[in-house]
């Protein structure tokens, strides 16, 4: 429908459309103050939002020379990923402010989103832990632009440069500009889904 709307607007011409469409006033935006927070119990928040099934990804980044720990690659399991914009091509993911992996990705300035397939639940669990070498025994190659780990067997991958970072409560909203992307051969890999605290 969006494509059809764009075709219509182009064929009608900007001047003729402008006379037919009422221009609405721009809404005033403001931040919600600390004293305006709704009293939502965190356990209830998790329980209710857990009804929303999500896909599961692993966000990876190449190692940075001189980094503590030998400069190996970084990665973490992430279910809060979404496409954001078609023009320019942007995606986003959310990461906790206390994440030990995020600073390493930020220093790299690039990342690869690995969309996991249904067969990769154990791989996801390995990237969900802290403090371990998450890449031990993991098969991957380098994404074509960023050099970030592109995990073998993933349903799809999206190679990105960090475009912007925004605050969102106890998380950060990381926006990435898409430089390259691809899907598994045959496009028939079933997705790994997360729902109510477990994989489907």
C-alpha cells in the first residue's frame, strides 16, 4: 500500500496534491518527567510484555586492537531488534546500559545482526551469558563491509555502521546504517522465536 501511495503522489504531482491534502500542525513533543512515571510493577511488566513473540538475533562486532582481553570479537544475544527505515536503510537494536559487551561494539563503530534460525537455540544461550569467551567453537566468517562475525547457519545477516545512539530509560537505542545484507541459501530457514521466557 505504501508503494501504491508513493506512485500516486508522484503521478499526481506535488502542486495538485498540496491543494487536496490538509496540512496538520506539527505536534509538540516533550519528554516524560520522572515524577510522571506510571506505577508499573516490573514483574508484571515482564509478564505482560512476554506475550509479544520476537525473533532472536546475535549482535556481533570485530575486535579492536589494543583492547583489553586481546581484542577478540564481541557479541551478545538480542531480541529487541527491528527494521527502522527504508530510505536511508536503517535498523535498530536496544541494549542495556550496564552491558559489558556494548562498549566494545561502540568502540568498533560497526556491527552485524545475525538473525538466528530455529536450530540455533543453544548458540543463542551461549551468547546470552556474561564473562565467557562466547566465540569458542562458533563457526563464523567476516561480514563483507564491517568485518564483524557473520555466524554460520544464521537465517539472515545485516552488516551495519553505527548511525546514532539514543537513550531509552535503562537501555540504549542503537541505530545502524545498513551497508550490506543477505539471507541463507534458499530463504527457507525457520526463525528462532522467543515467547513468554522460552524459545518456540
